[in-house]
């Protein structure tokens, strides 16, 4: 039983999901996505399950991302495993977003990419002193998927664009200040929170709120708060080139640091991510966003930069990706437009 990649338990009034790949930092596999979606459908109609809680096994990570090495290898091998992975991962994201009962993510440890997708579409996102959050996809030649086009543009000001383009790593104080984390608790209290929720009659979200409020401790002041104005000023352009230019001509230490960070990212990913967030902020539903991101990821897989980013960062670890094109001015707006076009028969298959 404990060898399973994801564990499901019915404890008292809750369904408990445990991401169970601690040696791999609980990174998400295709099978885990499929199993979570299946279990949520079952629990949605089970009266005795009044809420769902998700945790990560081990003491390092909640979920450090998706299994992108396997995904890129599948594309190279000419199999459809990569497409199945993204398709079913995105259906899982939708299942979490549309789950009819309270969904509580206890995000204790490293949480990036796919780990954000298994937590942020829910109702409560609980951070601890060990939480480390990032959407680092532009450095991998990808874009912040799993719902990034939906939640990032809805953060205060241009903070979502800043997180998306730079891949900045933030902790509990910033997560709480931005409204990503609904609560901040001690890592040592996770088991007690699970127990308390399992013993409570949960008729609505307020019942969960009461339990989490009991354990919540306001974190230290948010470091990002000191640069909110700078973020809003630099990242508010109508083109990503404007963002780079604003940072380049600003001689402050913070701006120069951000400029240098962005210059290491995939130019295609920067342009694509910028377009994703600007489009995402006007979409009407989470489903619409996931349809958009599925179109995008299919086109990204056919390009150079994702497999090159995975090679440089995760496989060879030389941290020297050879992006192609290697400058923003060589990535045309017309090319970026093609990423958002319909896939016709290969569209994301969402059951009504």
C-alpha cells in the first residue's frame, strides 16, 4: 500500500490525499493525476466525505512539480505519453477547481509547477515556515501552466506577472500578503490540523475556516511589499520588451537583478507567458484557461526550448540552455499567436 504514488484515506469527515513520492519530492506523475481525478469524482458524491485535504509525504516537499523529464523523453521517442500527461493533469486541475466540497491544501515544503496545480485551484491554501513556492517555467522553456494563466493575473497589481516571468521563489510572508496562502501555520501542526478537520462536522467552507483560524499565525512582514510599487511600474507594459526596457534603464539594485534574471530565460517563454497572462485575466472561467493552456503546451512540445531547458537544468545540469531563438526580437508576435489557435480534434476533452 505504501508503495503507491498517491494514497487515499477516508478519515472521519474528510478524504485525505497524500502525495507519496518523497524521494522525488512528490513530483506529479501521469498516474497520480488520473487517480486524483478519479478519487475526487467518487468523493464528490459520497455524503460521508464532507471535505478533502491534500498533503505531501516526507519533510521536504509538498510537490516540487511534474515529471517533465519523462514528458520530454516521450516526445523525443514519438509516443503520446507526453500528451496524455498534460491532458489528464489539466483535467485534474479542473476537477479540483470544480470540486463541490471544501478542498484544503496543506502546503508544507517545496511547491512548484505541478504542485501549485494540485493545490491552488482549491478553496484553502495553507503555508508553513517550510513552504517555498515558485513557477519557474520560463527558465525551462515552458510557461506557468496548471492554471497559471488564471490565478497569476488575479494577484495584486503586477505581482503575478513578476512571479511568472522571473520564476521568483517566495515564502510564507509573501504568499500570505499576496493572498495565495489563506493561512500560515506551523509545520508541526499539520497532523493536528488533519485530525481536527477529520473530527469536525463540515457543512460549508466556514467550518474549515474556523479550524484553520485556530492554528493560523500571522507571518513576518512580506519582503515583496517593499518593492510592490517597483513591480507594478516595471511589469505593467503592454509588451514584454517594455518590461525588459523598464528594468534595464532603472539603475536600482533590485531592477538590475530582475533584468539579469530575465535575460537568462527562454525568449519564447517570456513572450508566450506574457501573452498567456494578459489573455488569462479576461477569460471567464477556469475551464477556458485550461483549454488555452492545453493549446499552448501542445505547441511548446513541438519547439526547441522545453527539451533544451530540461536538458540544461535537470539532466546535464550545466545551467547553460541554448535557446532558439535566443533573443526577444527574433520571436515574432505572429509566431506567438499560433500557440493559442484551436487544436481541432485534439482539443482538451472536458466532460460536461
